[in-house]
């Protein structure tokens, strides 16, 4: 069986590096931590540009070892007692909200703490018939939970073409018709307001687009923010409170945070 070439890189620009991997014939990739990625290909990788990585190593492995190791990295994740995220090769656990995600170039396999935190908060605060907006959808896992919880309408936003392609593949794996979730490439293209808005990107994105997010949040709605650590929480809470949003829940997992903000109706 032919060997596989393994590239381990400490990245500077994650999204740009993922695009470079896609152009380099990558067959699989996973995130070791927030800045370390491992990728596999059938032929040697060219040296990655110095502008994208701080350091990298490359080695050859037997084909059967790669297949086994890659699949072992992606097993079923229990996000809540009735919510699982699994790759296609794992069996269903028979829960009401069984999410199938193929691990590729888009993040959101359920293995990162922020994904699990967001899934838990969506499960807790989202109700049937609510309008749902997922900003930075990636693999689509958060939007897919909203769909299975019968939120309508659902809009997902991502500017990364690789993420959009993975979103469409994962939607098919979950039996979601293409017309049921509107996928757009920029927050500026989103029309209307929503009962639940979720952003799992970064603190800097939340600050930069805070007013844009508020314009799309209905009175009585929930704004769920994640993708940042504890040091970024207080500034975000201060900004939210100045906009008369109340933090109704804050949770932490492995130093990663999620905050649920509620826009109470004007009396």
C-alpha cells in the first residue's frame, strides 16, 4: 500500500494556510490545537510559505497507519445528553439530534471546546420556529442542530469557499435540503432579524461587528458569542451591557468561553 506524507505545521494565518493545503493536494487535515495543524497527502508537500507558518515538519507514514490514525482522531462527541456529533464512519447513538460531520477543511467537528459550548447553548435557548443566524458557520454543525430543532428560517454565513463546500457536503450527510438553509458569503448580505444569533469566531470579530450583529437581533432574542478566552470576556460583557443586553449564562471549557446575551423586549 502506498505511503502517506504527513505535514505538521505551527501556523500564523490559519485560513490562508488551509487554502494553501487545498491547493497542495491535501487529503485530510485536523487541528491539534488553535495554531497547530496536521495534514496528509499522497505525495510530498512543497515547503509552505514562511508568511503562513512559524515552523513545520514532514514525514512519510504507511498508508494503513494514516487511515487508522486519521479516523481515530474523529470519534463521536457528546455535546449534550441528546446531541451528538460524529463522522460518517461512526455508528449513530440513537439520540434525537444526531449530527454527521465529515472532518475536512472546515472547523466544527465537535472536538473543539467552543463548538461544544455553542451546541449546548443552542440546545438550551433555541426553540421551534425561531429564526436562526449562524455567523462563521464552518462545517455547518451549529446550523444543522438548529435545523433539527426545527428553527426556521435559518441563515448561515461564511466567507471561506472551502468552508462553503464542506457545508454543502455535510448538509447532504444530514439529509438537509439545500433550500432549507440559506448560505451567504458575507454578514452584510444578511437581510432581516433573528431570534437567535450565534458567532463562534473570535473576540476581535465580535467587537468589529457588534453593531452589525445587534441590527440583526430581535427584541427578546439571544446572542451567543464564543471563540475567545477568559481575558476577552470582560471587554465583551462591558460592550454588551452598554447596549442593554443582559448576560444570562457564561460557561467555560479548557479556557474557552461562551456567553449568552439576551435582548429583553422594550416595555
